[in-house]
């Protein structure tokens, strides 16, 4: 096997740098969300939609359904479960979630808390049509 020349090494480094920059651009452009909000679902149905607001920071919202009880707390652009009547309390142990797509699930209480975002149209959307 031949050894890499100086030109080969420069080419490899250049390709790696271009790929990293392309991934960074796509991540920032494609996953650009205008307004994040909390979607609270019980048994597959959305029961509450809470937008992040400075007035909501520190508020606790009880979720009482026929399946069980959970108490959620809203932080600064984040949310967590602080109390639950389920036996394992995995949802409480999970802590805060803050990014679009992150989810807290309490299976015994059939509760799903998800961070969602309103998509902002970008040039990539316009080009892909």
C-alpha cells in the first residue's frame, strides 16, 4: 500500500471540513423553529398546549386524569415532572427537557409531554418544493 502524499492529506482534511460545515448549516437551517411549546398528551390525545412565556416560569400545573396524577413544572424554556403517582417515577427522575423533539413519558399514567416547535420556513424549504 502506498503512503499518503501531502496532497492526499490536504484533500482529506478539506473534505472533512466541508462536510462539517455542511452539517452545521443544514442543522441550523432545517431545524429552525419560531415558537416552541409544550404538548401534553394523555392516551394519545393532546389535552393541553402551553407556550413558553416569562410569566409561566416557575408555574406548576397538575395533570389529573383517570389514569393517574402528575405535576409538571415549567422553567425558562424547559419543562419537567416534579410529582407522579406512578410506581417507578421514571418521569420525575428524567428531569428537564428543553429541545424540540424531547419527550417525557409516564407509561402507567399514559402521559406524554413533548416539546414541539412551529417550523419557520427557510430557503431550504423553498428550494425543495
